[in-house]
C-alpha cells in the first residue's frame, strides 16, 4: 500500500482528500496536516516513510514548495502531487523544479483523487489541461520574444529520435502512463522505460514535462494556440 501524506489547510478540502485515500484499498494515510511545520514534522519523524505527498502551495505558515523540497530530501522515492488554486506558470514551474510530478488546479480537481495518485505511481504526470496549455503558451511566447544574442553559439546538434521514441514522446505529451503506452505499442513496460530513458538523454532532460517542453520548442511536437 502507498502511504500518502496530505498537506492542506482548508478543512473541507482536507477532509475530501482524506476520504478519497481512505476509500482506496491501494492507499493508506500517513498523515493529514494543514501547515508547513506539521508537514515537515511528519516527513522527518522516524516511521514507515511516505510514498506520496499531496500538497497545496498556499499554506498559513509558508509555501508548499518547502514541503516538496523536504520530502525530496528525506524520502527520495516519494512522489509529489500539487493541488492548488495557483495556476500561473511561475508556481507550476517552481513546483516541478522542487520535485513535483503532477499539478492539478483545485477548480479542475477530479472526483477520485485516489485514482490520480495511482496514475502518478504508475508512471503518469497528471496536470490539469488548462494549466498545461497556459504554461506551454507562456513558455513558447517567452521563446518568441527573446531576441537572439549578437554572437549566438551554434545550436547544439542532438541525435535524432527513432520512430518508436517519437511515438512514445507523443503519447507522453498526451498524458498516457507507462503501462498505457506499453499496451498501445504492444511492448513491455521495461521497453517503454528504455525508450523514455533514451529520448531523455537525446533531449538532455530529466522528466516527462521537461521532455514535452523541449520537444515543443524544437518543433518535434505540435503547438496548440
């Protein structure tokens, strides 16, 4: 069973998350708190560990980013899902840089948070479509308005992606998990992971979201206006 730590200061929302976790036979509650201080206490307390961190960003005594960094430090295998009212690209990118693997806007939160957690543990990176679109739009706009330097170095030549790697990249961008990609491609999950590792290396990235950003910038994926 995956042990889930919930960090949410709104009592009603916290109760909703807690009930979702309680209904899932694959999840168990490691803690349910409403502040950064209490969350850090849970993460540093000796025990069975934390497999999933579900956290808000706007907390009474600080930012959920502090909790994400603490989880990454004390529980390296812990995966973080952010559920927040903040939908701007700065908060999203800051969360990803801190270690989050998923980002859901509260206005678009699914009814079954437990399934979203399980999708993430299965290799997915859940992100609200409106947030993904906003971040990608802002990212591509920044690329367009920044003038090239006077003496720009030649572009880095990256090895081309194989046909199968391109197919896997496209499925990643559409939000499919490792298992779903394996079924669609008719291969094992291990083979899918090997393709993903190879395309990460070729794109010089370290996460699925970075791969989508970089591939979009390089014209490997279509841009949606």
